[in-house]
C-alpha cells in the first residue's frame, strides 16, 4: 500500500498507479478548475494569467501549474514591466525584453524596410567602384593547370 499526503490539502490517500499528487477530492477540484480556465480562455484567448485568475477565482499558482504541465500553452504572464515604446505591458516568455509583442514586430518590420532601402541605395552607387565588378584587375592570378 502506497500512502502519501495530498500536495493540495495534506490529507493522506492511497496513490494509484497513475502517481497523482492529489487525493481524489482535490483531483476532482483540480479538473473542475482546469475546465473553468479552459472555458474562460477559449472565449478570451489573449488573457493574462492574472485576468484568468480574477475572472474565475482560481489561484494563480494553479494556473501556473497547468502551464508547467503543458495543459495551458498560450497563457500570457504579465512581467510587471512596460514597453519602452508604447508603455503597454510586456508579457512573459523566452523573448520578453524591453518591448511588447506589437512594438517588437513593428520595430522588426521597420528595420527590415530600412535595411532594404539602404542596400538598394548602396548597390546603385557602389557598382562601378567595387573591385568585384571591375574587369581589369591588376593583380589577378589565373588558376594553375596541373
């Protein structure tokens, strides 16, 4: 017999082969919480974990546990930082930095356009003076024949 304490309420229960960390009552409550979160998140897909918690009454630690378990994959976590460009909130993730998602995409687009504009102007000005485009190179060597 494998007796363990429930990680939620602390009651002792017999762990089944599925190795749950919750007693049957807490497991049932956890699944109900997941259902509530899923329903809310389906109708509000851009919600942060705090917004989901406020709307459903479910503790943030439970929402974050579902994210860690890969049951909720696109919940945005507010980092508490604001975008340096627009002042909006920056949501967590591997690439969270100084800019919100919207401004980061806009900056990348602007940079791409500037780079294209710069490369077009330098190509039209520099073709004549570039050594690779010159036909008479003084010290060019012919490949040796073996």
